[in-house]
């Protein structure tokens, strides 16, 4: 099969944490041995010669265009970045003659209108779901207003552009229900997010009294979760176990949560190149988000061997995870305190939860398993066309 992958970021490994780059590079890495890939991608100053060489060794042709603004800020219509990718797509389609086109990110949905082959649209971030949830979760009026505007923009985008795709891939049944407002249910596939099981190796080496939360502290929902942990949940845990400490860690800025570091037992870490040592070093990973969670941090903790306590909202996009078996679920502050203290007090329970989670990762959440499901979607779409040609 000839697969033309279109991405808003240059795929390569090792890759940054943005979903589009990670998914695209994993698809190429795992499927290029059985299929022929062409790539159309936007590139920026951070993309190195080594990154380009990695891609050139696995895909041909490669059409690279300069990154630009994807959407106009006021109108929300496609911007110059999408127009550049559309030109690259047309050129690559004529030269490569793909059997199928993979559009990596909901941002690229308009390109399905100009594609010359069946299209699969991969919507990893579920932008309409996340925007709507952010609007409901935040306590600040101006943030709710801003989130509502973003929600309306994302809904308008999906309504205008999703229908041209032959299939849309989302990461959970929650996302599938949201996407069904814009596409027939049978054209929406659920494929869970993946994790690199080798890079995120299983180790049970956590400090007995340490809990950790990782997130994007540039997002209001993540800051609110950090504040809830530091000001309410942790003090209640410390009344039972005085030596417990909390680490709030991020690969991005930590400034919005920096003041929390003044509180007893709270440590703030930002701009970290690698969160693995922090997660390995904790006894419990805690996610008290009140909005729909992004799955990456939780998946990494499940793989690394740090038992997870998550809110129902945090776990809502992890359909394969069973509360009480792979993780502990908690809603109220008191529930979080009880669950965290149980895991710190009972090593057998903590080890069982951690091992169950790791077995789930190895069975169905590795990148090999995830990319195979994408391969199944491609074949299902392409098969009728190939039969007609025959």
C-alpha cells in the first residue's frame, strides 16, 4: 500500500511531545517495513538535518513546506500554513499516486477536500471535546468566556471540514460521541493513544512518601488541579502521614504554579527535558483534573510502574483502563486522600495496581499495537477500491 502522510510537524524520532509529530513518526517507524510512505510536512527552524535524514531514510517522496499560521485568528478560516500544505499535497499526490492519505491532526481536515485519494483524519487532541470541557470546568468568568469562544470555533471547524474524510480516528468512546455530531458513527474509529514501552520501562523505585502530578501548567485546568492538590488534598494527607511531599512537574513553564512551592511539602519543577525520573521517584501519580484529561501523562505513569489515582474526568478518555484494577478512581478530596494513603500504606495493593497497569500497556497500548490498528483502518478503506480496480 502507498500511504501519503500529511503532518503539521516534521515527523522524526526521537520526537518532541506534540501529538502530531509523535504519532506520525511512530506510524512511519512501525509500518514503513510493509508499506511505502510519502510525506508532506511543515517544518520550522527547530527541525535539524538529523531529523530530515531520519525521515528521508523511511519515506519517499518527502515534500516539505514552511510552517505558517494554520487558521486566521478572527475568522477561524484556513490560513497560509494550510494553503502551503495543500499545495504540497497536490504535488505529492500527482507524483506519488497514494492509495490512501493520512491527515495527522484535526487542523488538517480542510485538506480532505483537495486530496486525490481516500483520507483518514486522525484527531488525537479531540479539540471540540477539550474546548467544551474547559468552558465548563474553569471557575473564572473570563476564562469561561474565552473557552466558550474556542469551543464555538472548534465546532464550526469540525462542522465545516470533517465530512470530507472517509474515516476519522479518535482516542476514546467519549471523543467518538462528540465527533458523531459531524460524521456518521460508522465512519469514526476509536484507536487508543500509545506509549513507548521500552522508553517508559517499568520500575518500582518510588520514594515511599512522595506523590506527583505532571501537566501543562500553561493550561488553566492543570493549574487548578495543581492548586487543589497543594492546598487541599496534600494537607489532608500530611495530617495522616506528615512526611508526605508533592512534586508538581512540567516540561513547559511552571510559573503559573510557582507560588505553590511556598507551601509545606510542595516542590515545583518546570522546563524539564524528561519527566521519567520524577514519575519513577514517586510512590503515587495523582491526577485530580475536573476536565477531560489528556492521556499522555497517565499512560506514561501506567507504563513506568507508578500507581495512579485519577478523577473520573482524568480517566474518561482511557476506555481500556478499569478503575480498581489498573488505577484507583477518586472524585472528592476525601476520596483522593483515602486512595493515596491506601497505596502508600499497603505496598501489596500498590504493586498489584502497578503490575496490572503495565500488563495492560504491554498487551494493547504499545505503539506496535496502536499502529497495527491504523493499518487495519487503512486496509478497510482501500480494499473496496482495489477490488473495483481489479
